[in-house]
C-alpha cells in the first residue's frame, strides 16, 4: 500500500470516527433528555390525580365498579373538569387490585404487564415501562391508588421521529465528511508524496550513476522539506569528501614520487657498491636510511590523515601541562634542541593521544625550521597551546595555507617532511571543537598553535566534538 493511500485512509477513518462519535453522543444525550421530559410529564399527571382524589374519594376512577364493569374515558379527568394542557397527550387507565382495567382510554386499552399488576396489588408504589399499542410506542407510568392503580401513558411517536431524524442526519453527515476527508486527504497526500517521490528519484539516480551532483528539489518547512534539505546537504558533504579523497590521492602520489626517486637512485648506486670508496658507501647507506625513514613517516601521516581511527579514542581528562613536559622531553631527545615549557596547570576533556600528536607536530615543525636559531618555547595558557620559535618565520603569502595538506613553503622544499604535520594539528583541534592559528613573532620567528573550547567534551558522553565543526580536509 502506497503512502498516498495510507494518508487518505487515515484521514477518512479519523474524520468518520469523529463524526460518528459526535452523532452518537448527540443522539444519546437527546434521547435521555426526551425521556426525562416524558417521565416528568407523567409524574405531573400522577400528582394531579392524587390532588383530585383528596376532594373526591371515588374520584371518578370507578372504585365502586366490579371487575367486569368497565367504562371509557371520554376525555375528561376523573372527578370532572376539563383536561389541563399537560394532559393533552396523556392517556389514563385505571386498574383494580387484581390488575384488571376498569377505566380505559377512549383510544383503546393499554397493555397490563407484571410490573403494573404488582403496583395494583400494593407490592410496589410505581413502575415505568415502554409498551407498543398498534405499532406506536408509549411510555407508561403505573402508580398505586387505594384499591388499585392508575396507568398514565404518553406516546413516544414524536420522540422516535426526532431521534430518527438525528440518526438520518448523522448518517448523512458521515457520508459528507468522509467524502470531504477523502478529497482533502488525496490533495494532502499528493502534495507530500510528490516531494517524496522526487526525493526518491534523486536517490535512485545517485545509486544508479554514482553521481553526487544530482539536483535535489528543496522546498517547504515540513518534515518532507527538512528531509530534502538534509539529503541535499548529505550529497554535498559526500561530494566534498569524494573530492578530498581524489585530492589526497593526487597529493600523496606527488609527495611519494620524490622519496621513491631518491630510493631508486640509491639502489642504482648499490649495484656498484663494491666499486665505491668508503665515503661514498657511507653516504649511500645514510641516504637510504633517511629516505626509508622519511617514507615511513609519510606513509604514517597519510594513513592517519585519510582515516578516522583517532575518533575511536575515548575522551578522558588530559592535564595539558604534564603532557607538554612529556612532549618537550621527547623533542629534546629526538632533535637535540632546547625546548622550554611554560605551562599553567590545566585539565581538559579530550583524546589524549590526539592532543599529544598535535603538540608533537607543532614542536617538530618548530625544530625543523628553527634549528639552532634559539630555544623553542611550548606555552600552555588555559586551553590555548602555542609553540614559539626564532626561525625564519612565515611569509605573509603562506599564512593562509600553513595548515593545508601537503603545503610546503619555498623555504621548506629542501627540508624533510611530508607537509601533513600542521594539517593533522588542525584536524585534531577541529575534532575537539577548537581552532588553530599561526602568526609571525616579534623579533623574528613564528607562533603556531591551537585552542580548545572553553566548554570541553565530557568524558564518556559518546560525542564527537569535531563532527559539528568538520575536520581539516577529512575524508
């Protein structure tokens, strides 16, 4: 069953159910009100008869008649006098103690059932019942009198006609409402389903062709419109991811070409290794060691940059000051340079391995450029981490591209490295909802670092803080 048909059926059922419920409620309420009105008129008639019997013990009710002696009510109240207006539609029948009619209405005798006989015998005071006379329903009140009972009956023909009209109008209203609901439901379902069908067609086109530049119709503020906007955004994100993947492969091939060329040259030199002098042999071995190490670092950076394995690392409390000390000690051993740590005690909720890698990349980058130009300073202030050096600094044209993948300034072309170190710093910072910065330093050198948000991610909450901000060229 299609969504369009389901919507139509749902609206029709809802409208019909509401109309039927309203009609039934109106019918039952009207029936109760009418019955109370009829019962009240019968009670008033019974009270009138009791008042008359006070002035006329016989009351014209035939108390002195034998069971076989009957008379017809000629349209006058017992005891004489004209009928009051409340009695215009009420029939009167008198019963003796055995329940036999001794005064009957002019229109004919009323049925006498067991309840009426019990009233006449004095077992109970009054009894109400509905009876049928010649196909017409009557509401009958039987009330006790001295020596028998009086039955007061009122026709329910008008009441039944009124209730029948309510039933007819309710049925007609249900038919009309169902027709209107079906028409309105079809129009609404058509409007909703049409947009969903267009969205489904776009999704099928993406699946069939693999193209992500499909035109997705976007419109409306309801759920269907929001779904179209979300779908369009997903396609844009996938297109950017696919483009980033292609760019990564292209850049990686370009970066891998240089060390591989050098390795091939050194392998060619190894073929005549025996004819080289000791210095040449040592140089070839040293070059091979450096190139293989550089190639290993490049491959590791590529794998880390192209995958999201760091996302699996749990978020834990990370003391930035202690982490800075460890990074500085490792850099001193690795590069043999002076690294000064100026860190305030601060703990953030973050991924410890990722923050360690970001700090290490900043210090390694400074050590590569600063060399022996002066000490490297690793400064931690609140959630801001920055590395200062006294190297050649950053050219103004290079500042906007410092954190781009594989970007290497003209001054860094001859230096080792993959061009991925600072892009990984940006990736880590943005995955934690932070930012990166780079600027020249007064007196020469550069200041490069990152800043984490003041409201860090709580450990164990399952959130990925960088997904909202996006990652640096993540794929």
